[in-house]
């Protein structure tokens, strides 16, 4: 995943000391109990936005680690991770855990195929926005027969909430178009961390953009993608719909959370906590060729004994610099 040079230098300089392991106590969202004051503006970074290329010798890889119950595992050390670049193991030269402001693109499906899930989808939006921290930004894309970016990047969570609650539903599903619109909008943010949150049944059937075009755009971005899949059960469920959302999330380093009878708000908790509990591993590639080629990344865990089975999620690769 592309990260700005300033973050890389800060980490390489030893900004974060090794953490003592703790299986509980993740970075919790700050819940608003009363109307918030206007969010404080985060320090602006004047660096130019560029595609996901390794423009310096330092490659930064955000990684989320969870247990068998999907709970985030914090407090691991550098020695608990191994990073491979095109199957060649790399030396981890920087290590930190992040909790910076986030730019989040919300992609909400209100098409006919969502059926009775539309109302719960609208309600869930309140939970995502309730966990906004000072400095966070949001944008909103609504999916129906056409995808519309109804709210550009803003820190006004009330405006986003109102647009979701009063959006008109029905029609077919332009899922890929909605992802593409939200992805390009959230990329405009100067926040160091960016993510999309998709709430949909994955039933793509009316987009102009192809799956390949959207996948390539994700590869060249630094945006994590999470999806809450309202797939249904029995004859009404479609495995291909699940595959689409799974692939969109996996290639970005995010995750798919299928609804299995749990309240949608529970998954809002999982996604936000997951976003705020990520390690950042940095390495200098042994292959320093500036050929612009795509490098596949793999992260393996070597956790302390007694933790049980853990899983890691990371972005699948990056593009090398061209010069």
C-alpha cells in the first residue's frame, strides 16, 4: 500500500517502540455522547497525490491481525511478522501501530435486491458516523440503478447521515460504478489512511465500469476496502455476489464480513475497530529495479505461543517506481 514519505521516515526514525503483547484492549473508537464541536483540522500535507508506486526504497505494508473470533490482536512485535516481496523474504526495518485520522468512503446499496435490508442499512450508517474521530473525513456514494456520489469529502457527519436517511431506493445495482466513484473521491483526501466501507448484497448488474477496471484502480490506490455482505440465505443467495465483494476487499488488504443473522450495527463496530488497529511494516526491497512492475506481497505470522490460530490481512502488492 502506498504511504507517504513523511510517515515512512518517521517510522524508520524509531517513532514507535516495541509494544508489549496484549490480546485485549484494542484502540477503541471514540463514541460521541453529545453533539460534537466542529472537528479539528488535521495538519495538511502538501505532497502530491501519486499512484501506488514505491517512489523511495521504503515500502510500507499495513497489516491487520485477528483471532478466530475476528477480534483484533494488538501488541505484537516486529519479530512476530515475516514479509515476502515476490516470494523473497525481506528484512523489516520499521515497525509501528497506527491510529491516525481516516478518510472513509461509504458505499450504501439501496437497490431493489437489498429488499428488507435497506432500512437496517440506513440505520447502520448512524453507527459508522457515531464513531467518527476529530479529523476524520467521509464521502457517500448511493447505489441503485445508477451510482451517485451524493456527498463529496466532508467532516460534516450530519450531512452524510441525512443524505443516507432520505435516499430513494429501488432499481438495479450499479455496484462497481459506486465503488469507482467513492474510491476516486476518497483518494483526494490528504489523510494518511483511507478506506471504503461497502454495505451491499454484491448483486452487480448495471455498471459501466468492468470488474477488471475497478480492480486495477484498487491496485494503484492506498485505499482499504471493507464490505458488509447482506447476501441472504437459501434460494435468494448468490455465491457469485459473495465472490465479487470478497475479491474487492482482499486485493486491497481489507475484509468481507458476511451478515449471518447478527445486527448490522455489530459489524459497524467490527469494521471501525479493525480500521483503528493496524500494524505498519516497512522494508527496503532487495530487488531495487525501477521497472514499474507489480510486486506481490505476502505476510506470515510467527506469533507468541498460546495465542491460538491468528489470521493476517494485508494489501496484495505494490507497483515499483519507474525511474
